[in-house]
C-alpha cells in the first residue's frame, strides 16, 4: 500500500569538520520519501521553486515516488545551511531562507485523499494538521517533530497529537516536551498526550519504542565507524519506519513496529555514510536486507553455538 | 566453577537529591561478589578494618562467598562518601578515607590459586596485576577499571591489559583512554591494546560488546522509571558477567558473552532500585530469570504474531 509523505523539500549547504558541500537536495520530505520508497509506493506532498532541478522529478518517478502533490511555484526553493561540531553530535543552523516555503499550504491531489498510511515528516504542526484535514480517515498516522515546534507551536502540536498513532522525536525533544529526565518516563508521558506509540531516537545509542500497556522495545544503532553527514538521518528513520509499515502490514501490531524501527535504523545508518541523499540513491534492497541481518546478529543473545 | 573476585570493600555514605544514607556496605568487590554469587561460588579477596561488621561475613557464608581471602586488619575500613547530581547521571566524591586500604596488598589463600575465572574489580591496576601474579594461569580474566587509573596509572594499566580477556569500562573512560569520540572506534582500539573482548557500559543507554574479528553485540538498559542509588551498578554489571561465565561455561565463546552481558545488565538494574546492596540481598533467582525474559522481549524484533 502507498504511504503519503508530506514535509519540506530544500536545497542545503552542509559543513562538517572535514568537508563542505552546497546545492545538496535536502528537506525532511526528500529524505523520508526516498527511505519509504524502499518498501512501498510513495505519494509526496511539498513545494519547490522554479530553481529546483527537473532531474529530481525524473528520479522520483524512477523510484515509485508520485510527485503530483509537489507544487512547483515561482520563486526560490527553501534553502538551509548548517554546520556540525567536531564530533558531529551537535549542529548549528547558519542560515534559513524559507523562500517558496514561507507561504506553503499543502494541497492534496484527489488521488491522494484516500491513503491508509501517512507520514507527517518534520514541518510546522499546523501544516501537518492541514494535510490530515484533507484526508479520508487514514489508518495509521506517523508524525515527526522537532524542538522548534515544541518551543514555538506547542498548542498546535498538542492538538495534532490527538490524531497521531506514532510520534517520532529525539531524546532531547522528549525531555523538553515532558520535563522528565528519564526517557522511560518521558515516553510514557507522551503516550498520555495522544499517540498510542512513541519512538524516541537516541542517535548513536539507538532508539526506544513505547506501545500499549507496558509494551517496550529498545534497539542499538548500527555500529558505524565513520559518519560523513548526519543530515536527514532522523527523517530517513521516520521514512523507513512508515514505508515498511505501509508496504508490509494491514493492521499495525507492536511486533510490526519493532521491525519497522530496525528498518528505519538501517536506512538511517546508510544515510549518514555520505552527504545529502547520495548513499540512499545508490543503495540496493540487498544491502538493506544484509544490514538488517547484521542488526539481528548484534542484538540477539540467544543464538545457536558458534 | 568458582570465580575469584578482588576489589575494594568499603563503608559508604551516599547522598542523592532525595535521600542520604551512611554506614552502607560498598566497594567494588562487595557489589561484584554478591552479583557473581547468583551464578557461581565466589572466592573473595579484599581488606577490612576491625570496625567492619561481623554480620557481613555471615552473610557472605550464606551466599557461597568464600571470604578466607578477606584480610581483617587493625584500623578502620576504607570509607567513601559521594553525592549525585539532580538527574543521578554524575556524581562528586565528597571524601575518601583509605584507612586499611592504603597499605593493602592482596594475598591469595592457597585454595584460591587455581581458579579458572577471575574478576579484577575496580582497584589500582598494580593491585590487580599482583593478584594475577599469585595465580596459576586462570582461564578467563575480566577486569574493570575507571578514569582515575587511566589518568594516574596508565602504564600499569597498559601492562595489565596484556593479561586481560575482557575489559569492562564506561563510555567516557573508553573515549578518554583512546581519544576517539566514536565508541565503535574506541572499542576496536582498546582491543588492540590487549583484551580480546571489550565491554563498554553506557548507563541508561545499555552496553556494547566487541569480540574477535567484527563480532559485535549491543544491548539496551532495562527500562527503569525510578532509580534510587546508582552506586555499584558498574561493579554489579561486571560481577554478573563474570559470575555467569564462571557458573555456566567452560570455554568462553562470543555468544556466552552476549548472555553474560544481559545477566550483568539485569543484576545492575536491580542494584540501582535501592541504596547500597539492599536490593541484591533480597533478590531471588526467579526475579533475575523473569527480568532476563523481559530483556529478550524488549530487544528481539522477529517474534511470533501477537
């Protein structure tokens, strides 16, 4: 089944302690859509300017990513520039030019309105809600968010959470949102705000998943020795999760979410191996399957004798 | 098979943001020995003063902990006092009185000299080495260490590492020891310093295990909502690992170390639920087994349908 993905589409400049690259394809929806496309057809919603490369539309087409929901309007595409600290663990935004994104109102093509799985990738919660309002009761809604919205659009976010089945956020955001230092308490408290399921990303420490009752899952991160560009890892994680669910299951059980989280982690681990979407563009499903098996090996402790 | 445990035996005063308790049994060997005793007989080596409660010797006896290697000398027992930060993630030492520990030279009873499994719990690496020198080729040597020895006794530590099969240390210590920010690189680099296996503890984020070739295992921490006293968690983890190996396997394979790490994590998760050794004293093997099963549930992602 297809998954609808809405979020930002951007042109990025990224500086790490080692390299700097500009005019990179970026934005939450770009990463999430490509990650999801490994498992299911994607219906993409977003906005780009007239400077946006036509070749991306061709690429999306080649990957079963329907871009009828991507508005192409006059003006420049959203631009973001960021710089990472020496250990790649923190980053500073150097500049943001919203450009055509400033007046973006997602409009769903008629063919999108009935889509069972939705990923509201990271954009303002009011825009995320605006997408849901145009849909006929989706079966499973995944939403990603960030510190900016927790700080500046909390009431919009709280309203959105009532309509979300799985909220994805990172550890510092979960702590900020709940004022709890314990991630376990934070996850359980966020569930009480609306979402049945909560996934907390912990970067190099993996991720936690909270489900109904005391259902709980914890996974490590794939052991990468060299990371080139962390940009988009979280969006890729969310896209991998939502895509796996849409492509694989009809009714989502907790055990499906476990596997979805591993696939999200696998895709994210490839994402950071190169700048922008470069590694994901050249990634094969065989490589994904192989890393999934490695994940199994590295996290299971009752395995047959060597 | 029995495991020999050497380390400190102390009387602690511990202050958390919520409570303060004094005259608590503490020290790396106290925690490690009790944790190990869940899986195997223990041979304990340490030193106490004449103020040390006789009742502890009775307790050890009741738990198959042979205390013939604990010297009782005239003077006061080693005393430590520490205070935890608001989130229990960092602590400050308020005072240390080495007392009888100052001139401690471990002397192994003859009956201890042939012991296949050894845990060198956290004490100065020169003392750890002194224990090994008195032994007839142990089969598997586990050593724990801390930042103090990395900073002040690095050459002793480097020499010791040649004789260690499994080194256990925490994430900040692994980074300090190797000057690597990536824990994956740090673990691999420490292996090159001597130990075939390295376990890196990450507190609330679980632990990583590095083995021969590219063997790797990652586990989360048990999801505790309330922690009362983190003191001794690392020593308990090491004791649980070493005790499980000694009590269960003859020749240690990587898959045994995976399970050992889970049992270490299980014991540590109980340890922090109460001050000092109180929770471990009242813990049953059934509770250990149950939490082990929970660990399995929370970390496996290919499980039968619900």
